[in-house]
C-alpha cells in the first residue's frame, strides 16, 4: 500500500543531509563528519520533508504527484546566512582601495558612519530595490533564509525606518529582522556616550514591535563591556532575543557577556580571550565567523608601510587564521559561517564563496564547512529546528548542484554551481536567476 505525497526527489548522486547525531549544531571533531547518502532521495508533503532514504525504499513506499529527477547530481540543504547588514545606501569601494594602497584609512567605525550618511540620503524605494537585488543574488546561489540588521541609522527615526523597510520586503528568502541601534556611537554623541546609550534604550519598545532580536556591538570601536552589559540587560527587559557583535578589533569580553546572557549568536570573535571562549564553549550560543571579511579587510596580508593600514593607524600585519580557527573549533564551541554581507568589510552575498574561503583561510575540511554553512548556520539564525538539514519534519529548502560530489563545491572557486534552488519543495531559482512568480 503506497502513501500519496506531493514530491519525490530521486536520482541523486550524493544526498548531503547535514543531519547531526544530537539535536543541535555540530561541534569540535564532529564538524569533520557529515552524512552523505549515495543514491539517496527524500519525500516532501505540504512543503516539509516526510522521509529520507534510498531511492528504492522511497519508491516502494510512496506515490507522488511530482517526481523530481536530480539528474545524478549532488543535492544538499539550502544555506542559512545568520548575519547580514542587508539594507543600506552607497558603496565603500573607494575606502577599500585606500586600504589596499595604504593611504590614510577611515577605520571600521568611520566606514560605518559613511554608510549611515549614504543610507540617510537614499530614498525608501532605492533602499528596497537594492536589498531585493541582493536577496535575488543570495537566493540564486543557494541561500533561502537570512538575518538582516538595522544599524545604519543610529537615531530613533532612522533605525525604525530601516526596521519598517525590512518588514516591507516581499521575497522568497525568509528574513529575520534584527535591531542594531547599538552598532557604534554616532559622531554627535562622541563626547556624551551616556546620552546615546539612553537613546538606544529608549528606542527599544518601538523597535521590539518590528523585530524579535536585538544586536549589541561590544568592541573597542563600539561599546565597552560595562556599557554592553547595560544594553544587554535593557534588551532582555524588553523581550528581545539577543545577538552580539563581539571582540572584532580587540578583546573586551563581549563574547563572554553574550554567552552568559544566552544570546542566539556572538559574531566575529577575532580577538576572543580564553575566558570568553570557555564561556562560549559551555553555552548554547553560536559563534559566527566570517572568512570573506577576513579576506576583504586584509587580515591575510602584511602592510607595506609603517602606518595607515590598520584600524588604529599602525601597519597591518597578517594574522594566523589557521591557528585562530583551530582554537575556536578545539574549544568545543558551536560555530557557524556567514557572509557578513555589508558594504564595507564584507561585500559578499555568496555562502558558496564563504565555504570556499573558510576551507582555504582556516584549513577546514569539506565536511566542516558544509556543517558550518547549513545546520550550524540555521541554528545561529534561531531556526535549527526548521531548516539547515534534509531530515523529517523540516522545511523542504534544498539545492540541486551542477556537480556529483559535495567536495567539488568547496574545491571550485568563484563559480555559482547551484543549478536549482527550492523552497518548500517549489523551484524559486534556476541557473543563477530567481524564478519570477506567475501572475
């Protein structure tokens, strides 16, 4: 007796499920193991996966309205991208070339201010059109769910404007909106930081109506540990789930504060201290790392001159990213990859490229980068129970790839190998282009 369902996905060379042994993200040595079923397939009904196994087993059990022939190609879960700065105006390409040529640099906080100005000058229509074009690009390369922050306003009117625009976006990619009023201290408050902290806290009730999560930057160029703790406490009082930008340009215990507060994610970790890393490893908080940002801000190359290349005006020196990444993994902390899409430090939309860079810059295995970009990234997004793996009960978001084996995606550099992208079992992108819905 057959069961009747909506869709069977068959003729798969490798079905990369990204299922983990425990109900949570892969950690430590388990990152180097990922489930791959040769000749596997799965069944979908009402947009969710109802069975996973061999094609022969599925055909014996089910009759489907549609059968999708993968053509002997790799099939994987779609990507989640748990940290983006989606809505913004302007470009910072000139700032980046100045960094490359070691001309006087504006620094991370100065770059944020330039984007704030450009965003304020852009119309709502222009901001939405740009955001939707970026989402099209992300979708076509295999991403079906993202987090998107405000943070390029730094005033109540401007921050609420960005959150309202995020709520207006109508796109197949699922978008989780985050309030980032505590991105950095705006120029007009440089001599009165307390006033801006009070202003951010005053924004929270209105922001909470538009966003379920609040991000706070605890870093030398943003807020101190004491300031961050006050902002974290206020965000929790207003019912936000938490995210934290932490320890990107120096160790100020932001990672520890995030872990102890039970944040969904703590992001960057470039200069995380030993105590903070131990706190992260003992927690459920996901540490999100950004190889595209490491490459783009020239963490991997030395400076030519005595001054002008670093955040603080000193010569830029290369970091040992392999030792840094090994330390994070070996701590047992739960980790994830993200593009960190933003106009300044990581103008990257592709989780494919993010995996490829992680393998090269951090010397990670194929299995590790797939785990970090699928199931772990979904957990960092707060959606690990619904997304990130091909397993029973999850949304049928998946990608058919133009290769036979999962390692080929990581080995290739710079190409979009996503042949077809599906959300809830329905095709939404093909050959690098979003499929427009029928009128």
